[in-house]
C-alpha cells in the first residue's frame, strides 16, 4: 500500500528545493567575481601597458517597458487559464499529474501557486535583464506563454473519465 504524503510536506519540500536552486544561482555570480578579482590582480600590470578602446554598450531598455508588460500580462493570462482549465478537468473527474489532487482542489493554495509561477517568471526575467541578457529576458516569458497555452488547451480537451 503506498504511503500517503501530506500535501503541505510536499509543498514544503518543493519550497526548499526552489530556495536552494535560487541560492545556487545567486552564489554563482559572486564566485565568478571573486575569480575575476584574483585574475585582475595578476594581470593588472599587463592591462596598464595595453589600453584597449572601450566597446560601446548597446542602449538598454527599462525593465517594465511596453514589451515586457505585454509579455508579463500574457504569462498572467496563461496562468489564470491554467487555474480554470485545471479546475475544469478536475470537475470532470480527471486526476492532476504534476501536483497532487489535494493541492489542486484547495483553491486558495492552488491560486497562490499560480501567482508564484507568474512571480518566478518575472523574477527570472529581471535577473536576466540585470545581467545584460535582454533577448533571453523576453524569451523566458515567450516560452512560459507557449508551454502554458499548450497545457491549457490540453486540459480543456480532456473529457470526463469513464
């Protein structure tokens, strides 16, 4: 007989995993900067001898520009459709695959997970914006919208269980 796992314990485990992943992402640039500082001390004499002209930087855009606001609204719309489509197929008697049925049936919890998905997408886009990866910043939202729309269409296409 399979062992029953409390949905809150499962949710807590996912929070720990996501937090560790975020800490890993935050620590990587600091480690890289420390390596660059060590290399900079050794190569400081050479850099003083060879002065290279500065490469002009691309003009950057504001993070909450019109394009990003449109993309973030699209992500929020897809996550809202995910909530409604999941509720729809649960009402038909189908089982949730990615989360437990107990989590999906708890509407406030499931809604907060959907909001966290939107916040995570915006957060990753902001991180990429700050690190200068402006094309990837927009692709995060584009991929999120595409995958979410596919999942929503799949959820609405499911019929009742027999």
